[in-house]
C-alpha cells in the first residue's frame, strides 16, 4: 500500500511551508486520515524538524510530600492535607530524607533532579529553598527541574507572595527549570471534572507560564488525556500551548501524559473504566507533532505512562524524545505503574527502530550520542 496519499502530500506541503494548523484543519486530518497515514505525516515532519535523533535525560525524581490541599479525581498520589499527621500514608521529606534520596540518585550519575509534590499548605517558602539548596550542595552541576505551574501558583498564594517573588527566590536557591506539569486539559468544563478548584484554571496555567518564561525560567509543557476529554479538547489544548509559545517562548518540550486509572477517584466513581487505546496514544503524539512541531519541536513520549511498546512505535510517529530514566518516580507508581528502565534499554528501544539515541540535558542540548 502506498502510504503517501493525496492527504499526506497536501498536509506535508502546507505544514512544511510554515502554515500553523487551525482547529478545523486538525480535525479534518483526524477525520480523513488513517492512523498509519497520520503517523507517517508526523514522522516525516519529525525528520525535517529534529532529524533522526531520539533524546532522553538521566533523571532522578524526588516527590517531597504527598499531602495535598486539592483532591483531583485523576490523582492516586495525594493524601488530604487536612489529615496531616493522622495518616500512615502521608509524608513530607525532611532535609535528611532529601539527602538520603540524593545519595541514591548519585548511583545513576543524573544530569537532572526532578522535584514535584502535592499542594502542601503547611510548608513555608523556606522549606523549598532548603530542599533546592541541598540538591545543589550535594550534586553540584546537576540541573534542578522543580515544581508544576499550579504548585508554584499555590505556593505563591498560600505564602502571600507573588509568582515573581517566588520564582526569584527559588531561582536564587537553585531552581533551573519548571516541570510543566498540572496543565491537564485546558477546557474548563473538562477540567472541572478532573481537578478541584485549588488547581488553577487552564487560562491561569498559560498566563503563569508566560510570566515564568519571561523571567528566564523555562520548562516543559504537558497534557493529561484518556479520561473524560474528547478530541476537540485535545486539539484546543495543543493549539493553545502553541500560541502561548509563539507569544512568550519558554517551552522546552511537550509531554503527553496518558491518564493512568488505577486507584484514582475517577475509576472508583465509575467515570472511567478503561485506559485509552494504543491507537489514541499514538494519534496524540502524532497530532502534537503535526499541530505544534514548528514551535515546540521536542515532542516527548513518556514510556512510564504509555508503556515501552507503544512508546517505541510513537517514536516512528512524531515522537523525538523519551523523557528520561525517571528513577524513583512515585506519581504514576501510586497507580500501580511501577515501570523501570536502564540507559541500555532506552538506547536499544531507539536503535532497534533505526534511529539514533542520544543523552541530553534538561534544555535538550545533546551531551552524548550513541551512533556507532
Ligand atoms: S493531581 Fe496534584 S494537585 Fe491534584 S490531588 Fe494530585 S497532587 Fe494534588
């Protein structure tokens, strides 16, 4: 079968000429083209935008606390903040705990420490500053990618500071980048069903991202899909991210996060019974490349969330990055997704589809290729 259909050539030429897809055009691609055609179009665009290299970071995750003032129906990680001290499952890492985590991190020689947690209303600004300084003292040279945008907003609100003041202080303490999490789905009607009001709206997420980027702190962008959203919500989310990037650049990558249903309130309420299909997972990555690739060229495939098999296929359909080793990850772990990998396995996943694996830093600079 000739995969290069009329639709393929038409859209490849239009996007290659610099045109940014509008909502109805993206919808047309989804409606008119088959999965293999969409993936082929995305893969060809990947070739022109980033080439054949697939990157990943050697990263170690630290989740400082699971107490949370929000109670998002998509989340299996949180313990309600109001029962702090009364739950055997709730925790807050002390600075000694953080040092112990860093000692474990040293074993994999990470270039990046990734830190996120719940909305813990009991932790003062100084707690985060101490954690960040401890990271930099114990692992000098490592890049510290910390906090989701809603976490930063929550910390600013509960400590009586502006976002600018919080970012200034955190940057001075060692924060180099934000994680880009908490974007979920921007559409407010969907957002209301998957997150509680403590989490900022999609509008505010985008506004905060522009402010943080304008201060020189870059970060990733994300979207959580596979719950109660539809394709229109996904297209809308991708276009809004792209337009934000055009206004104030600062997104290092886009990472779609497949909703992991196990142990979540959405599953317990019976609102979501099954995980998204492999077909949808592949189409999300491909559409991200097709809609956003000119402006956010690093489209990541998070193997922890989609599984290694689908991740590998997505690298031939728009994906150009595997995120990282994600050692010690606990957020997906709370939904029973206890995936593990090694650098050797990531290299093999890439090489066996004919692409070139490369280690990168947080800012997507390549620091080691494996092409011999
Ligand atoms: S998703 Fe984040 S904000 Fe929502 S309950 Fe979980 S930890 Fe809290």
